[in-house]
């Protein structure tokens, strides 16, 4: 729970830049307290290098937030955190992972596509009525049969 403020601030800088701040420390902490949620934190000494917040439902897992600080990108941190969420989902019997990403964040969209996520929908004005979202998902059933 002590990481909620740092996660919220990194989210504001990386994910919500140019949008109203919605993932405030209070909202991040609230999600982290939920029984069906998980938070994975990547650290370099005492510095927050990255994080992922996920929710596990009855039929799918949902990546709510994923962020890796600029100086730690392209080191596999984000990929490993997504894999952790996917593996945890499969252990729970969930074989679909969903997420939303800002339509203008092409690098993020390509990152998820390289991990096997496909774009499934576009939602107009999803982010504070200002910006569209691209919904993406990944079916994990092929992974579960190959292990």
C-alpha cells in the first residue's frame, strides 16, 4: 500500500499525461486493497522502475495500469510483469486478459501486439471524454496447452 502514491504519480506522468488525473493515490490504493486485484512492483534499489495493476474477474483478467519509468524501458520489465499477470490468470482458470490503451499511444499498442494482444474495439471519448481508447485482449488458451 505504501507504493500507491509513487504508482499514481508515475501513472500520471507516463499514462495520463495531457488528461485529467484519474489514477490518484487514493484510487490506486483502493484498487490495491480489492481482494480480486494484484499489484506487481519492479524496483531498482528504492526507486520504482515499473508497476502493473490487474483485476481478476469471473471470466477474465483485466490489466488496469502498466507503467515502466523511461530509464527502465526496453529491459523486459513490462513484458515480465504482463507475463506474471497472464500466468496468475491461468492458475485461476482465466484464459482471457483484457486492457484498454490510449489510441494515441502507438508505442504501447505495439508493445501489447508484440505480446500477442489484438485490438478488438475502439471506444470514443473513453478517457475523460477527451480521448479514444483501443480495447485489446489476449486469449491464453494456446499458452495453457503448450505448458
